[in-house]
């Protein structure tokens, strides 16, 4: 998600005494900057409210903002590239496809202790890869993609003379699905519309007043009066 916030500078200037119109770009820029800064916190609180069991810290930190410049009066709220890979489905819904891993499958936990948010523990798959008690793929003697995943061995390893496994195996993470339908659950754009306009409108005259007072003081200091 990326939401842009643009301002009509000339319309604002029309309400200001000509003496102070040169200060308007700076006033608008500072107001946008503060508005985006505050709205980032609003979005983070929204994640706490709407994300089931709450977001992980990685998701919360993924909310970013930009405030443009005095010559480019625009503000943006967006998610970092890594976070947006999954947040775009939580915000807009759609068909999620596995595209950024080697096996091209979605990770679905099966027999695994999850985090409090209901997720697979961080780097679980990377940590188990190559370990003797784990293997990736389809077990020997089974066919079909429904059996593909991360498996763990229990008990003795190897096979008997008759070809029967000595121990047992258990599926920990399934790789049976390559895509799934996600429904939108986080109203990020609605939160933006409800907050940003009101906050900016209330803050703008306060910022203008502060800048004018500062400029008056500066000019008085130059003239000595």
C-alpha cells in the first residue's frame, strides 16, 4: 500500500496576506511532514486493532512515510518493500502466489508450535534445512504434491532389511499449495482518509502562525527595532 497526499499551494496562498506568501511552501512542507509522522503512528495502532492476534514487530516497523520538499509538496505513507509483499493481500485481498522461495509453494504450518500471532517461527525453515532430523520434499513411498513439505524424523533413522523405515516421520510445514485466496482485513486506506485531512487542516494554521512569529522576530532583529 502507498497513499499519496498532495496540496493545492495556490489555494492556500489566496487566504494569506501577500507579505507572508513566500513562507507558504515552507509552512506546507512542515505541516505535511508532521502529519505524515503522526499518521505513521496511527497506522501502527490500526495494525494492532485489525490484525488478528496483533502484528509482529517486523510488520509494525514496515510502516514508512515521506514528506517531499518545499518544491515538491507531497506526503506518502507506505509499507517497506519486504512488508508490502504480504500486506498488499491483507489490505486489498487477492490471490496470493508463492513466488519468492525455491519450492514455489506457500508455507502452511501443520504440526508446529506457532508464534502468538499464529505464524511459523522466524527462519524456522532456514534453520531446519540440512539437519539430520529434517528433510524437505516428498517422503519415499508417497506420491503427489499433497505430501510435499518439511518433514521431521522421530526415533531411529534408516530402513530395515525389508525396506521399512525404522522410525517415524511427521509433516511440520506443508508445501501442497502454490496459491490461496486472501480476503482484505486491514482498512489502511480508509484509516488514511479519516485521519490525514483533518489533522493537516487543524495543524496548518498553527504552523503558519508559528512561522510568521518567527519571521517577524527575525526581521526585528535585523533592523534593531
